[in-house]
C-alpha cells in the first residue's frame, strides 16, 4: 500500500508576516548604527580638515612672523563688516593660506591681486579685485562633510561664491579693525588670535602673543553654511564675521555653540528659520555682519583647533563664561574644568 507524501511549496501568510516583521526590526536596529558610523566618519574628516588649517596657520606664521589677517579692509570707508558691498575690502585668511593646503596653483592665478592688497595702508588698491574669482572654487579641506548646505552657493552682489565650514577666531569681545574690541563681555578682555587689518604689514597675533596660552585658546572654529542664496554665512573667501570668521559670541543672544535663541547671529541677508531647532538662528533685519557663533551639524557640539594645533570637540553644554574664555586670547584667567571634552 502506497502513501502519498505532501510537499509544501510556499510560506503561509502568518510565516510571511513574521519574516517581514523580523526584517523590519533588523533594519530598525541597523539604520541608527549606520548613521552613527557615517557621522563618526564625517566628524573625523572634519577634524582632519580643521587640523590642516591649523597646521597651515603655523606654517604661515613661521614664514611671516604672525598669523594671516582675517580680512584686509581699509579703514576709510570702513568695510570690515559689509560682505554685501562689491568693493572696498580684500582677501581673507583662507586666501593667504591656499599655498599651505596644497592649493598653490589656485593662489597663483591671482597672486598679483592678492599681493597688491597685502601692501595697502587704509586705501584699497585700484583695479585689484581679481582675487575674488578664487572664491568660486571648492576643495575638500574647506568643507565639513556633515554640513548639508556646503554644496549651495552664496549669490550676493559679488556673484556666486562657494561655501565653507571653518572660521578664524576674532574673539568673543567683538571686532572692529586692528585688534580693537567693540563689545566687551564679562568685564574681560575678549580679543581672539585673528584680527581684521587696515594697515601693512597685515598680520594677526603671533602664537607667542596669545597670552592665555596657545593650548587654551581657539584659533579656528567650525561654522555652518548659509541656508539660502543671500545668507553669507560660510562663504569661505569672504573674511567678515559669519563668512569665514567668528566674533562677538558668548555674549548677548549668541551665548553658546549652536545657539538656538531666535535671532542669535547678526548677519546680513540671513533667515531666522522656524523652528530655530535647525540650528541656524539669525537676525533677519541685520544690515551688516556683526555677530556669529560656532556652529556645526555634528551631534552635540563643534570642532575647534586651538592655537597649539590640537583639535578639540567643544560641546553645546559648555558654560557661557568658559566658551568666552576659550575664545579669548588674553582674558588672563585659567580655564574652568568644562573647557573641552
């Protein structure tokens, strides 16, 4: 007597639903891990970028006996905080450091124009604005891979300019010209290692001149690129505050890294996003570029290069006074325990 054997050729509906549920759970567990790995890699790349700028600063310093000018801007008329103006100010610190980050050919395209500005005393040179065309270039060291806006262009009155992620530290006390502080905070000195200059030789501080100690002072901070075409923040070739420099932070309404108080940065042409939790708060009615803090798309804080060339991650939870003291080159006080992680 033969017995027939039944063979199943498919899953039952219940079995299929169980398999789908297991796959969904695994994907749910895997995606956050993948995102964390990607962000860790992006943060490491950003840290390496800012390290390269710090090393370039030291190389420039050794040759020129001082850090480069954050921005060359004649004192009459005063254009140090007007990125929307089409004339009247010259190259910034990144332009001067191009040969030190393997961008010598880019620098050489406009070396005559750059050097013409490097020799001025209060008055802009005539017909020497060719350096501005360099700002259309993009290269790896200038952009943080975590910043979602670095691929966008600043399209102000100067034309289309590329974005970047790193800023010279003018200091939390504010900045006018030649090292002057416009807004003191905490009754402390608040000058940073970099300076906007109007007179030759166009140099900022020496490393030895950082009286609080190079290992205790931010030299280069991370910033985020602007959210729309008229928001000049992160425009790497412009030296004004918010473009490729930070200043007047840890005071007023721009107290901390990634400050989310409404209207925090004071930058011409910027939006004040809603919700401000996007991390790019800004005063929309500001006519100039007067105040900007460090910002990043990293979770929990920002990268910064100190004056000794080391790179630290500064958390958003840092105290306001510690942030001020880290940014100041000459406050004369020891750093509190929450300075860096």
